[in-house]
C-alpha cells in the first residue's frame, strides 16, 4: 500500500473514532424535554395520602447502617411478588397488571379492587409489589421509581378490599427500605424514618 493510501485509511479511522465520541458526548449531554421536567415537578407536589386509620411519626437520625435496598425491600414480606411483567400476573387468586402508568388489581370474580394511576414520570419501570398483613388487614404494597438521574420513588399501600391506606411520592433519600412492624410499617430513609401505625382504638365506620 502506498503512503497516500495508508494516510487515507488512517484519516478515515480517525474520522470514525471522532464521530463515535461526538455521538457519545451528544447523548450524554442531552437535556430532558420540557414535558419531562414538567412531569417531574408535578410528581414532586403529589399530595401525600395517609388514611385516618393511621398515624405518622417522623424521626430524624442518620446512621451508617442504613443502606438503600429499594429493589429488595419487599424480600422479607410474606408474599414478595417482585416486579410485575408487562403481561397480566396471577397472584394468589388475584390478577395484577401495570399498563399505561396504571396499576390494577382484580379479584377472581372480575371486579377491580384497586386502580391507581401513577404520576407520568414513573414510565421507565414496572411496579414492584408485595402482599402481607397490617393488623387484621390483608394489604398490597406498590412501589416504583423513576430513572436514577431524577431520583423519585412511589409507594402506596391498599387493603385487598380496595381501601387506600398510604400513597406518596418520595425523594431518593427518603425511601431506602420498608420494614413491617407489629402495628404498621416503617419507611426508612437515609436520615429519617416515617413510622406509620394503626390507631389502637380505630374502628372502620364502613
């Protein structure tokens, strides 16, 4: 090969390499769309819901032992279902789906027990769910997260009778783990714990 041909090949290879790194730089520097930014801001101001059957106490304490365990936080629940697939999932006689941002739980008679549409920013992943008991109630925990650069988390708790007990959008430092307790559950964060408890003398009027 002539010196001219060798130089041409070297130039072509350098051009390809430059194009590759230019593409990486462009993609890494992509800014989120205005619609996505608006969805994030709307999610951040989602009203927290806590049933009047429950109380909330927040303690603030930073400990080195706290670790973020979002994907595994339901592992010690009685029925840790895990991540729902894109298809209908049958769970202990119930049908669970997550489609178009909407979680739906249907009983064996075909009646929808729970329908919850998540904020639009939670489109990246399917929901995580688990079943257990809170006091005398059978309940389902529903969780999801945004992409890591956004850092928002969703958590909701419903009875299997369809009653909403808890629903909130939390920041990345607020939801590291969920731990069941004798009369409720703890939402463990980096430096704070939300202790959600059943009221001792509450009787459901329904």
